[in-house]
């Protein structure tokens, strides 16, 4: 299975090289926009093709068209096994939005029983994971067809960790499928690459070198191989003003994509589980009657059972999940047992008590002496001199008493018209700063 394909725009610098480039890449999936003849040609030689027919309002078709109207407009696009993209970057902010979108997609799917569909094609960073976890798309997931593709958009972004928030959000969907007991869908990123903000000038050409982009794609490819995710790099072609994203004719980038697909075919990437974190198990199945989850030696049900995961267990759970053998797995450490448990199971984080900070010990040798002098109309210089002599004598006496352990000694003359503070006494003797 290959990882990378192209997201091909209808305007290209040299249309003659698209077929040779696709033949070299050998993609599992490639997206073609607005060029149905090219989609048919690629499909006729065996490539998986997703077709997108652009409309300015294709983020809102579920609000502006009925399912029947959408099907009537796009029915001929699914000829010869082409997969039809449905919607592009729809916006959902609430559970009600999610459910309305899900119901519209279910109706489209019902009206096209023999067609393969690719949806919902959410934008980078969307939707919020809470909307998935709280059941906003359960209607769509429960009726999922194995022939359909779960399609999303994920981009790397400068200054942001590649994985977890922007790259890898598909795992929230896998975990929800598993929690509902549904077979895992095939996932394709219909847009993928490098994007710092979503605008036409925000692609890799404007911000990094081809060599740096190769490193980004290498990291993305290693990540996607673990879960058999495919990605259509946006974009091949310079149409619609997206030239800063264009990879057409970029030999180092093309070579890297080809190499990544060879590695995917060889299945060289081990799963990545991330850091372990301490949690308390709160449920172990889809129903209240579920009593445990098996901890397996490897992430497959054919692997030996090492023990049980039950409600109330305090265990360490991996930050990442991975799809394998038809399930989504988390790495688990329970005491000395380290293995893998298949979802669904849930947990709550254990927040460690804050480490108490001991108070700073006071210096037992810090001695403060306060001398109060009654107010005078004017403090005569000769009297001030006598006071200073008395203070210096006091310092010398204290230094003799404390010996080598002498600490800071502060003598303050408290008078509204006259005040003097001597510096700390050193082990070698007194200090008066020349006064």
C-alpha cells in the first residue's frame, strides 16, 4: 500500500508529464479536480481516483442543496469506479451542526447505493475532537459502508508539532469508530502538505526550501504508514492562485514521495505509541455489563493474553493509538505487565498532588539591633559621631560572641532625621564602608 498521491488541479505547467509522474509514484489514491477526462483515464489504468467537482459553495452544499439535488448533479461523475468527493471543508461548531451534516450525508449515501463516496473532507484542525467524542457524527459512523472513504485535510505548520494536533487528528475518528464497535474505515487525506495559515501565499514555496519540505514529508509519511493512511499532496498544478503549494516539476520532492511509497509497500514503519501517562480506568466496553478488556502481548487478538484491564485499575496508557488487525489499540502498562488493549475503554487522568515546597529556613545568626533616638530639633555632629562609635563597639562585641559562625548583623538607627545602616559583618571583621 502506498502513502502519497497527488491532488491534481486542472491548470498545470505541463500537462504532458502528469501521466508519467503518476506512473512513477504508483499512488493508491489520487484526487483530480474539475478534469473528469483525466480522472477517467487514470482510473482506466487501475489507479484509485477521487473526483472533486469544484463549486464556490461546496463547504455549504448540505445547507444549500437537498440530497436529491446533489445526487442529480453528480451522478455521472462516479462512472468506472471513480470515488466522488462530497463537500469540501464544511464548518461545524455545535453538536447540532454535526448531526445535521451527518443526516444529510446519510441521505446522499442512501440515494447512491452503488457509488463510492469520499466525505466529509474537513479542514485542517477540524472538527474539534469533543464533537467527535460526544457523538456528533455517530449517525454517520453507525451506518458506515466499507466501500466509502473517510476523507480529511491535514497539513504540517511551521512552529507547531507535526503530530497530535494538526497531523494525526484522524485518530479521534478511529477511536470513535472503535468505541461504537464499527469496523475501521479507510482514511485518505484529500489535502495534505505544508500550510502556515490557509491562504494562497501560505504554502511551502513561500516559507521553506524544497529540502526542508522533503523532511516534512518524510515525517508525515512515517506517521501515516503506521495506520495505513493515504494522502493526496496539495497540489500538483498552479491553478486558482495556489502556486506556493505546487510540487509539479520539483524533482527532490517527487523523489521523496516515490521513496515513501516504496517504504509503505515494504511496511517498514513500526507503530508509534508516544509517552505513557498514568490514568484510572472508568469503563471497559460498550455496555455496562462489560467486565474487562484483555491485555495482549501484541496488538492483535491472536496474541497471548497477559491479563485483564478492569474498572478502577490504575495503569499507564500510551498517548497515541494505532489501528491493527481490525481494532484500535493503546499500549498499556499494568504493574509489571506491558501489552496492548483494544478500544473501547475509557479512563480519567490521575492528577498528581503538588509536591510541597518546604519553607526557606531562616538564618539563625541574623541579628537585628534597633536603636531609637528621641527626636531632636537638630542632631549635632559630635553626637552623631559618638553614636557611630557606640555602634562600632557593639558590632565588635557581637562578632567576638559568634566567632567563626557570625551571620548578617544589621544595626539600624531609627530617627526621622538621621539614619545609618552598616554593612554585614564578615568573618574577618567589621565593615563600615569608610564611615
